[in-house]
């Protein structure tokens, strides 16, 4: 069976419930949402650099970091992954261009 985003989310949940002395995930969350957001931004930037540099091996590693840190950030913000997935499912009912145009400020 393939490892899924739900599997990762469950691991993040378990580690978030641990002591910050024993879990990097718990330590990030205990440091506040700003720390989780900063870490996510750093990892996203590293992914952009790897992909623009056409470094596939590094892009894979950075993409894994981005997914992990996204789930940590969502947990710190109190936003369940299931709600994000529901939002993605809702958006599949229309084209991406129509969805963007429907946003306030014309998709900006």
C-alpha cells in the first residue's frame, strides 16, 4: 500500500501530541504559528530553487519537506486536512480559470 497524505497527516498528529522535548513536530507547534509559517516558507522557497535549477533529486526531497511543513502549519492553524481536501473537491466542479475569476479581486 502506498504512503498517502492522510498517512503523513496521522503521523503529524501523533507527533504533535508528544512532548516538544521528544518531537520536532511538537516543538515547531509549541513555538507558535509564526515559526511553523516561517519554516513552511523556507521549505517552499527551497523547492522553487530546486525545480528552477532542474535538480530533480533535491526537488523530491524539498517537496517532501513542503508537504510535511504544510501539514504542521495547518495543524498549528487549526485547519484540518480534511477541510482542505473538501475545498479542493469543491473546486473540481469548475475550471481553474473560472474558479480564479470568481475570487475577490478577480483571482489576485
